[in-house]
C-alpha cells in the first residue's frame, strides 16, 4: 500500500495548495502527495508548469487529487449547471493528468449538497447523470474518479460507504469507483464490513484519527480492524492521510511510520 497525504487540510491562504509541505513529506518518506484540484485549476499555465517541476524534483509525485468541484458550480437542484460542470471537469481532468494523477476524488460537498426543498432522489439521479458523463472523460485520460461518501455534518447526500457503492453500481462505468474514508466511516458509525461488500470497487482510501480529524499517532483496535478488512479484500492501492495538525513535520513522520508498520502488520 502506498501512503500519501492530502495537504489541503494543512494549507494556508498564502499557500492554498500546501506545496510548502512537499520537502517535509520527502524527508519523512511519503510515497505521493494528494493536491486540491480546484486550486490546481485556478493556476496560470506557468505556475502549473512550475508546480509540476517542483514535484518532479522532490520525488513526491501527485498521484491523487481531492476537492474536485468548487462550490459555485451546482451539481444538484433546480439550478444545476451540468454543461458548465462537464466543461470544468474536462479542464480539471486535463490538469490532473498533466501532473500525473490517476485518482480524482469526488467529494465536493458544497457543489453536490441538495438545496432545501429539492428531492434527494432527484438529486441522486442528477449525480448519476453527471458521473455517467464524466466516466468516459476520465477513462480517456487514464484517471479513475472515486466517489467519496461524506458524513452528515458535511453533506446531505451520499453519507455512507454503502450508499457510495450503490451509486458506483448504478453509474456502472469502470472509471467511476469508490473511496472509503475511515474518518467519515467512524463519524457515521458504519461498520468496516462494508469493505468486504465493496471489494474491487474500493480504489482509494483516506485516513484520519476520528477525534478532531487529526493525524493518527497511536495504533488502535479500530485501525487494526479497518486495515485487516482492507487486507482481506487484497487492497493494494493508496491511503492518504487527510487530517489537521499544528506540527506537520513531527506528526507526518509519526503517522507515516504508524500506518506503514500497522497496516503491514494487519496483513
């Protein structure tokens, strides 16, 4: 399993992509970085080229991107902007591919949340339609879009991993698959048994300590259960730490060591 980090959680206003953390990640021994796609989209071409060069020099490739859609592009509700969303996605996927990313995370709660008074069932159909259009676009670029279930405090649609899996199956495209986030799983008190049901649909994992959504620094029974389930379905993909910290260098080293030793031991 490859271990990376979503640096958008620790980014600042002056460094929205969190690029300043790349050197610390390289020193700690991370395998890859996961960057915010909506922020990559906003970069001028020259800055995108500079970013690609910096990542290449660091030895920390961008293998995954989160934060797919900005909140101003409506993906559900009566004001849905499907054509705008698809046009944006083409540009975003092109940029993700340019950096070498093969995974793009579809969380985007602000864009996908269902407006008050609009039927959730209708919103779900809108998401199926959108993802059905995005699947071939992702496939052309060698990218898999993974649906991220988000807990009820962040989103009002697709909260459980089981619901994410149902959506994957309804879209029925090889490049639309599932992300399982340990933090959201814990917040929703959903059993990690869902990994057994999802099996090959699980193409990406996010991880954080549920309490405070911080970097995990001590092994727990619930972590062991989660990684044992992953091992049981022969998951050999990526796991990104997506968490907050006030001491990135120290917590990143400790968390990376914890996950490499613990996840390896769970096998």
